[in-house]
């Protein structure tokens, strides 16, 4: 079957670093996406990993280990505006479309 | 303006009624998708389309019908709405089935549907 797990909620302090983990079990894996979604808004793209390793984009980095079925999103220098849900999504199954996790709700406090 | 637009933003309907949610994109993207988002479930794929007149089922297609007679439009119809279809519906588009490696999917603003 296909399964994507990520923590439901996390809290962090402004200026700190937070790591949001995602584990996946899929067949025909073709990459791992991270999206950000503010309350009441549409998801917006953050990153894409298909090879093992770390991809860095400014304050955000994403890591993938294909052998472990594991990814994480690292957010540095947290700002209040980073309070949002973070969705992990893996290309899964023979039809090769995205399957989303339930999302991690991150609350950043002063 | 270029973009992807959904209408209506909010809709309340009664059980048993037919409802159509609209999605329009101006990029001529080949792929379009309909997702529903419910608390605790994340985004679940209902239907997708690879091009005009080509559609296929996703994870949760029961009770929904789609069509794509033109590349830019991808309406979703609930043939006989049920309370379990109360949800937020997102339309998305992309040039590839996985989304662009730099931009992913582009999502519309969503339609919040309540079935009473």
C-alpha cells in the first residue's frame, strides 16, 4: 500500500530552527515534494527532491533518503509568517501521481 | 489575468442536489487535478486529466464526475451531493503529472462546499 506519515503538530520559537519529518511507503517512487499551506489558502510549492541528499533554498532546506523512505524539511531563522501547515507529497503507485500526507501544522511563537 | 481560478469560493447545497465546481486555467497546462481536503486526511486526489477529453480516476472518485472539453476548463460535478462530500475542493494544474520540479503544482484558491 501507500502511506505517508508526518507529525500532526509542532511548535517552535521565532528565530529558531525546526525540522519536520516525513516517512513514506510507496511503489514506483519518483520524488518527494514539500508544500506550504497557510490557513484558508491554497498550498504553495516549496521544494522537490528526487535524489538522495539535501536541497537548500534560502531559509528552507529539504532532505531525502530513498533507501530509508525518509525526508525532512528544515526551516531556519523562523519567522511568525512561517506558521502554517507543511505538506509532504510523494509520487506513488503505478499511476505516478502525487499522494499527500495529512500535513504538519507548525505554530511559531515569539 | 493569468492564473488558475475556481468558482464559487463558497457553496452551500442540500443533500441530493447536483453541484458543479468550476476550474479555469490560463497557462494551457496539459494536466489538471481535483483534490479534496478534509481535516486529518490531507489532500486526496479525486480525478485528474492529462489533456482535453482525457480523464482518469484518483483515490476517491465515487460520487463525482468530470469533463474536459477544453484544455483550460476542468469542471467537477457532484451528481447527488451527500454530507460526506462536505469539504474544501482544490483544483490544480501543471505541465507534467508530478508538477514542475521548480514550481510543483499551481493550485486554485479552493471552493469550500457544505452539504446540508
